[in-house]
C-alpha cells in the first residue's frame, strides 16, 4: 500500500512537472510566434509604405515633368546645377499651402502630379514627394526622409550635392550667395551624411517650412526615435540605391559670376 502511494505521488509530481514545462513551452512558443508575426507585419508595412512613396514620385509624368522644368529660370539654364534646385524649392515653398492629411493612422501619399493639379496643397510628405519628383525630373538625385519623435512625425527631402566636402561647399556657397546669408550660416546648415553609406557623399535638406535650402534639422537629433530614408526611383524604380548625380559646380560658378557683372 505504501509503495502504491509513493508511486502515485511520484506520478503526480511528474505530471505537474511535465505540465508546467508544457505550459512554459507553449508560452515561449506563443511569444516567439507573436514576435515573428509582428516582425513580418512591420516589414511588410515598411515595404508597402516605401512602394507607395516611390509610386507617388512620378517624375516621368507629363504634369510633373513640365512643372519641374517650368520652375527653372532662364538665367539658370545649362547642365543640372544647384541654382535649378533652388528655383524648384523657391517655387514650391513660396506657393505651398499646408493641409493636414485626412487619414489619422495611414498616410495618404499624393503623387507629385496630383499635388501640382491641386495647386501645391498638402502636408509635409506631399511636399517631400513633390520636391523629390521635380529634382529627379531635371536629372538630380534625392531621398525622402521619414522621421519621428515621441510625439510627432515629419517627412522632408534631401538632395545629393557632391561626393566630397569640396564639391558640396561650392554648392553651399551658392546658397549663401543667393539668399544673402552670412558665412556663419554654413555652420548651422544641415549637411547630411549617411553613416551606413559613407560613399554616398553629402546631402542638403529641402524642408517645406525652412527659410532657405540647407536649413537646420527640423528637430533636435536627440529627440528622434525613428529615422528612415527612401531613395526616389531610378531605372523604372527597380533600384534601392540612388544613382548619384552631382549638381555641376562649374555651372553654378558661372551663374554667380554673371550675376555680379
């Protein structure tokens, strides 16, 4: 009898132990599957968001292409240069009417041609898409930055201005000259470099609420909790990495010289 009680007690202990381990296993499995599903969902959402933005940058659309070329002033004709970039920024920025997105949790990225047809009305990501498309339409390279802090998100365009600081400096000096900015302004201008891609060189921000191209960042770097860049489409939108096109520094030096004569 004692032996039977001992055996039953042992079986009961084993069943409790096995049951506890099984519960722990299923809890771990549930956490793993939940994390995997969250990761797949997040990756899919980011891919779809990037695809929607790239489709919105319709730089080959006749409306977008014609608008971009019409922004460039006659005196800035020639090879792709920083003066043409500033012409586009000036036109879009001075005529921009900010209207918030009607979708609370899922941004609606209007295409550049739609924004042009709406007489330059939209929110920050619509402006970023418009600038990026116009820059691509005249032969330049741009990326769209999507960043957020704990309380707010923002989108803006950065334009490639040179593979090295010397080339970039020529283009920055033109910005100082064009907007009558003191030389000290260059210290506060945000010259963006991708740490993950140092070979990509130097980029200048083109934000819609800034007083001039190359303005300081929209918020303190320490406040940013998430930052993504989305190269605008190249070669029918198949490439993730941008084809880097440098604004011609010789063109802009000629433009400055002619303006001072």
